[in-house]
């Protein structure tokens, strides 16, 4: 694993802090082990509640429409003016009180991160209960579709990773040539 801050390669995935810059790596190693997501967050998104702000706003709109647009004309047609007036006031004031209460008391619903939004609910549940020591699902790739990596420089791949010598080593050689 590499530190996302400075790029230092870490000795193991269980290291708590980066050896070069000191960045806390505990959460990063957990995200790395779970394929880019945290199971704790998937559990939060799995628990959907009925009492959310959006549902409160929708209920207050239906309350208003039922009392003002349905009951008030109905009582007006039946020639019960007192009930028509009461339903208009109850629909208007009740809808307004419910709307304000839903904004004040109800929480905004949690939304899934972008990389989890297209997953079905069963896959989100699997992320929540995934065991960290389990292997990922088997992926098959036919041997005919394998293409070896190309190297444009013509050198073997191992040469690309050889570290250059130190700066002092090169200057020492130059000093020895001058003598």
C-alpha cells in the first residue's frame, strides 16, 4: 500500500501512520481492504426510515390538497358552509404546520455515494456484511484475451524499477577521475 499523501510505500497494510509524512492510514487500509468502500457506511444507507424530511414535505402537500381541494368543495356542494370553512382553514394551517415541522424536526435522508448508487439493494447488504478476510469473488478471463504488457523502450521490465545510484557515489567517481 502507498500513502495517498506522499506516495511512500508502506511495509504492510496494518501500519497506522505513514513512515514519511505521518498521515493516519488506519481508515485508508480499511477502505483498501473493502474494495473502495466502508461496510459501516453501507449499513447506514441500508437503514431507511419513514420519518425523513422529504416524506414530511410530501405528506404536508397531500394534507393541503386533500382538505383544500377535495373536502372544501365537497362540503360546499353539500351546502355545509361551516364544515367547508373549517376544512379550508384546517387544510391550510395544518399543511403549513406540518411543512414547518418536517423541516425543523425531521432529518434529511442519507444518500449513497456515487460509486454505490447504481448497485442493487442486495449488493449494498452484501457490502455491509462482508468479511474482511474473505477473498473477492472469482473473476474469469479467457487466456485468448490476455495481452502481455508492451514495453516501448525495448529494455526488460525489471530495468524500469532499478534505482539510480546515490548522488555522492557519482561525485566520488568524478573526483577519482580528476586525480
